[in-house]
C-alpha cells in the first residue's frame, strides 16, 4: 500500500529520502528526492512553490534520481582541487 499524498504547505519530506511528487499543473507524479529546499528529479529541479504534494516511497533503488544535486558535486570538486594544490605544494618543498 502506498503512503497518502501530503500537501507541501503543511509538511516537507526528509532530506534525501526517496519520494514521489506532483507539480501544481500536472497529475502525473515524478520520482525524486528533497534536499536544500528543492525537489530533485532525474530530469530537473523544482522549487517548493511549484510542487503541490508529495508522498514517501519504499526503499526501492529504482526510485532514486540518476544524478545527485549539482551543489554537492561542486563542493566535492572544490575539495579535490584543494587537496591537489596542497599535495603539489608539499611535494615542491621536499
């Protein structure tokens, strides 16, 4: 049995949990996650004001988006670049 639909104005999903959400102008649900105040799907990101309702999904991995949010990828890239610069600086002083 599936969970009931929850209105976004009353409650938001947990960060990173697999969910199914419906846009205000559509009846077809979209699979994705919620993080950083944004609903993420494998195709696009949607702000809270464009999403009308959501419901939880089971832990089925097919419900997870294909990509992670770009903000996390950018943070990881900055960390890798910084580690490379530290290591190259340390190697130059030896």
